[in-house]
C-alpha cells in the first residue's frame, strides 16, 4: 500500500483474467483527509488497474462492476468498481481496501494458494512532494494525470499586486516544482483590500514586503515558493534563469520591457495581464486583457502589451482596481496557462483575449 497523487493504492493485487490466468493489478481509492488523518471513506467506489477481474473460471465479476461509468474516469485506471457493505458505507480505509481485495483476490487464491494481496506498507518519502500535505483533490476528481502535466514547471510571478496575488493563490494549488515571487514593494493597507486573504492590523503595521507576506501564507501548503523582494531590472533579471513559464502582473514601463526581452531570449512562454478601468457617470467600466507569448509566436503579444511609462503625476491618471476583477484577470491568465499545458482543451489557440465589464463579453483575438 502507498499514497500516490492523493489516492490510496494497493499494489500487486492478485486477480484472475478472462483466460483464467492469475495476474496482479492495483486497487485505487481517492482519499478523504483532514491534514494527515483519514476520514470516513467517500465515495465507496474504487478504480482497478489491470484486466477486468474474473472468478476462477474466467467469468467477469459483474456484481462489482460500476454501471454508467463516464469515459474520462478511464484516465485513472481501466475499470471502475463498486461494492458497499451497507447503507452506512465503509467505516475506514482498512475495511474498504480489504473488502475489495478479498473479493478480487479470493478467486485467484483458488487457482494459486500463494496469491495474496497482503503486502508491506511502503509510504512515499514526503520530500518527493511539493506539498506539505497530500494533494487529494485531483484523485477525488479523477484528474491525477492531468494535474501531473503541470508538475514540471518552474513558474515566475512578476508583480504581487491584486492580480499577481490571485495568480499565486491558484498556482500554489498545483504541483509546479517552484514558484518564484518577484516584487520589491511593501504590502500596505490598500493592498489588503484587493488581494486574497485577510491580514490582521498587527501584520499591516509591520509593513512586510509583498513577496514575504504572501510566501508566509502559501508556504503552509506549497514547499517550492521563493520570495525575491526586488524590482525586476537589468541587475535582477537573472532571477528568470531556469523559469519555464511566467506571469507578468506588473505595470507597464521599462521594467516590463526588460522582463519580456529576457523571457523571449530564454525561450520562456508567458502570460501578460492588464486592466483598464474608468469611473464615468458614477459607475465603473473597462477591459481586462490577457496576452499569451510563446517561442512560436511573440508578435501578437508584443502588439497588445504597452511599454509606455505610466504618468503617475498626471492629473487624470488613475489606477483603479477591484478585488473581483483582479481575481478574474488572474483566472483568465491561469486558465490560459493550463490550456497551453494541455490541462484544459484548447480549441481556439488564441494569443490574446479581453473581457469587457460593461457588456459582460469575453472576446478572443485571432489565433496565429
């Protein structure tokens, strides 16, 4: 037995196939956890990896076959099995796994007395995981293999303002091997009202750096978060070395140009976000923008990203941001990354999209 990807896996389970041969398969159950403590098993079903288990005569065990199984569940294992002891279900995982093992392996024992599902517990080394506790959400949803597509990324988030902090919130819940936070600004009171979480007044009085504030929160879950309390410029651009994907959540200007030039030279794909809101006639309106840049297509993003220095002293300048729109801009960016990594289907393949708040409209730019 071992824990893999948020699921409890019983290895080397003897079973009989349709040819009457004794084989070994796996019983896989999603885990319901509270920290490192298992709860009452839900659901009562399991997946089985191998050929469909049969009785000693090679007849399929239809009594434990789950009917109407969605095709996408086969991404976890070939078969979906169901047996429930009573209306209350299983009391614990020992009872659940032992029950399925006995049903499946009992027929194998008829043909081979040495066949037994009883093995030695082999816990995974905690250091193999980027999380401080088991990520069991993917296993419960049956998307372990999709989630694993994100595991190889080293993600940089440049700018930890409203949108960047929400990007971190979403990315920290994925198994990326490293998250680099790059922002030299302090975390002040107005930041608290457009970022995830709720700092105390005492925390605000300490005037922490944004990267340190957010790392202290998300390091509770993800082990691979590195905080760099610096502005990205010519002297710090080396922080992008080794990055495999980046989110640019920073103001327009020279720093953004440096970041993009470096990412392009390193062959790193990235998503740039932008928000333009205005107060007119007593209401807010505007546009949220998401631009994807990849090694195969740089020109579309370049044409949509502004590099002009913001006129912070201009009498008409403003930087209106609202938490829900920051979160939405982050959602657009993170979903574009996940589509690029084939976690989500991507029929459009667009490199630019915009959401207009006034008419609640999401538009994709032309694909390459």
